[in-house]
């Protein structure tokens, strides 16, 4: 005799199940481990070179940084470090209209004032709009988190730039051999439960790269909801 067995195929009750909450860092080379996406400027009349030291950064999660070393001191303008070359700071269509927070650390070998970061939005036709952060002062050879920026992604944006600006006139005694550094580039949507501290895909516990390490967006688990 064949025994007929019945199987309960009622869908499981998922009511009340929790979901992981993620923060996303849009910067694809956030520690500045190499030249990918990095553009620098040395001011009017200035010249220099760019290196990517692997130790000495401001955070355990960001030991590597971008360094501008002057070979000729500029006479005016600004020295800049920019993350934002095409292909490294892309904006997804789903990001349009969202608020983004920009954060970065900077350091100079001399005391400096007026140092700031700025955000720029770009589309197929070029520059769309930008937002400037408050300026700050740096103690010589000391890392500092610059004042953050929060700005809304405008329509038609395809990529962004984050620029650190060191005004030449605000760095007395600037000379060949002086250095200007930046790292820990963080661009993210504000997320409940996330305090805005730096992370990337190599940060410990709950963090991951969405693609190739140091060449893709990063995610971090920041809560359950």
C-alpha cells in the first residue's frame, strides 16, 4: 500500500523580520592608494610630484594618503587635491535628488588657514553645480577632518568631484619640499544609525567592497531595522 503524505506549502510568515541597514561610500579610491581618480594642482607658478604613502594616515582605516610635494613653490592661487576623474565617482540614476554628505581629512607641512573642501556635480554637458564647505585652519604636520558638506544631487548628474583646496596666500613661508596631503574621502547618503565616521571596504566588521578593492563603492552594516 502506498502512503500519501501531505506537505505544508504555506509561505513562511515574514512579518516582523528585520533587515540590515547599510551605509554606502561612493568614493572608489577613498584612501588614495594610487592615482586612480586623483587630479592635483600646484597653484600659479608651482610644480611638484604626487606620491601615495602607505603609512602615516589619520586613521587606522586610512593609513594611505595622497601627497603633493612641491618642487617649486607657487606664487598665488591654490594647491588642490581632487577625487573625481571620470569613472571613479559615478552617480547612479537612483541617487538623483538624494542628499549626499562629503567628508575628508587634510594635512599640510606648514600651518595653514582657509583650507576647505568643495563638492562639484557633473553631467554629460560638464559642470552643473557645486557646494563649498567652511574653511578651517591646520596645525603644521597634523591631520584634521575638514568641515563636512551636505548637498543634493541635481538632475542630470553622472559623477561628482570632491576637492581639497589649500590657498597659497594662507600658508606663510610655503617653499619647495613642503607637502600637502588628503585621504579618507567619504561620500554617502545620511543613514539612520550611522554616525558619519569614515569607512571603506577594507574596514573591519561589516564592511565590504562592491567590486574590486580600492576601485569600487563600499558598504558598511550600520544597523538592523
